[in-house]
């Protein structure tokens, strides 16, 4: 077992690149995304390159396991922009032989036309935001593509990339468990090896949040119906050979998102671009980093030397809590010895025993797992473990 100074090696090392622009703002979205008509991509290339040069001085000699272009809508990036960022990263860090380079894409015809360009730039995995497989719900979710366009884009992506994932949202307005079962079964028939399946959550500060507060967001499924849909999701995906490896993510074994596994295994990752978060270990201390959220403010800050507006050393206990909260999302669970090394104290044995008796957790070979029953109420388990 590594010492805490090298603890990040348990999770690996990744790079997250945030592209903050979208064609339209979805009513459920609380991500840092902005709609703008004119974008000078050459300015953004220079800014990304500048940020990579800044962090490279502090993190030399590491092997890079993954790059993830997120957003916003990264499929609005020109392939040359993507290529320039990948090349800048390659100049700094040796790439792992199996490096995963992912890009989030909207399933529209414009983005599909760029897929070959992204492949040639070095992207080897695409994650598509399809969200629903019927047109009425796509319109309700504020999506600007149709099911037909999504399926056509998916087919193009499958021809360009070995690995293609897509997202769906369930517990939507008016949706029944039977509706979701049919839709999920259709998705699983599309020769897919990875699915991200999220329950619709109403976030404050979004258009859906405002409507909900005014009583205008009708026909949301009951909590019991949403819980049924969650359980259906687990059962149907497992029956199709795509069990949940994380609370909301399902994959054929071997097709898991390597970049997201860095987060959940509590590795190190550099975050560049507006509003990007990072976790980096320097001289034995783990730091949380954040960047300016507004695109203009971020560009100005980069031109002044750094896009970061926060770099905060995490207390040992706080790092251990983050490691626990991330690791318990995974089916593989948490290494309890690693947690004890990070925190300085092991988890409370009495609480573990009580949770095990209730069937919420299991422990095998010093790994702590949430059971299927426990994963459905994971936040309650975490509260119990973390509160004295």
C-alpha cells in the first residue's frame, strides 16, 4: 500500500478540459454552460495551451491515463482545437499505452459531421447526450435533436470510434416504469457497451427548478415510481450483461469510463477551462483547484498568468471523506486500509457491523461495498459512517 504522499496513484492521473459553450441551454442543466453566437477558437486554443504549460511545471514525469473534453457541448469545438489540446498534453506527459481520450457530444448532424475529425485528432471514445428515445420527451427536456437524428449520429459514431457511450434521463414527466422499461430495452439493443442512466433531478437555478417552485412542472413520477425505475434499471442492465459499476453508470466489463474511474478511485486530475475543478497532489499535500466560471473572466485570468481562482490544501480528514464518498459509489467498493491511512483512523467498527446486519454493506478482503439494497440509499449510509 502506498503512503498518503503517493495516494493518488491508487486512482491514476487524468486531464479534464471544460468547453463552456452550448447551442441552447437545457432547462434541467445546472452545469457551467453558455450560449454565444461567435467564438474565436484560436483564442481558446492559446488559453488551453497556456494553462497546460502552467500546470506542467508542477506535475512533471507523470503518466497520463485519460483526457476528457466536457462541457457545455465539446462537439462544438473544431477538431483542430481538440487536436491542439491533445498535442499540448502529449508534449508534457507520457501517455499511457491505453490512454482514453473522451469527448462529450450532442447527437446532432453538425456534431456527427465532425466525428471523423475528432478521431483523427486522437479522440477514441465519445459520450453522447441522447437523454430520451422519444421526440415528445426530447422537446420537453429542451433538446434540439430528434430521436432520428440521435440514432443517425450514433451510427456514425459507432463507425468512427471503438467506444461509444450515451446518456439517458429517467423519471421524466409522465413516464411510467413500463415506459422506461421499453425505452431502456431499446437502448440496450443498440450494440452499446456503456450507458450513463440518470434520474431527473430538479436543481435550483435551472429553468426546471423555477417551474417546479411555481408548481408548473407537472406529472413528475412519485418517489415510489422513481425508485421502481431505479430498480428496473439495475435488473434490466444486469440481465443484458451491463451491470452497474457505479451508481449511475453501466458497462460491459472492460468498457468502464477510465476517466470517471479516476474520480471515483480518488486519483489526481488537472481541470482546465472555465469552472473546471481539479485534485492534484504536490509535495505530499492534496489540493482542490477551481477556475473562474465565466468564460470572459477565465480568458482574462489566463492572460494574466493563471485561470485558477482557488487552490486549497485539503485537510487529511477531508481528503479521506472525499475518498470514501467517491469509492462507495463503485461496485468494487472502498479499500478500508487506504481510507485508514488517509484519515489516520479506521472507520467505526460498530457502525460497520450495524450496517452489515441491515444488509446495507458487505466487507470482503478489506474492501467495503454498498450492497444493491444499500446503493439505493447511499447518502444515508455515508451520513451514518461520517457522523460521530
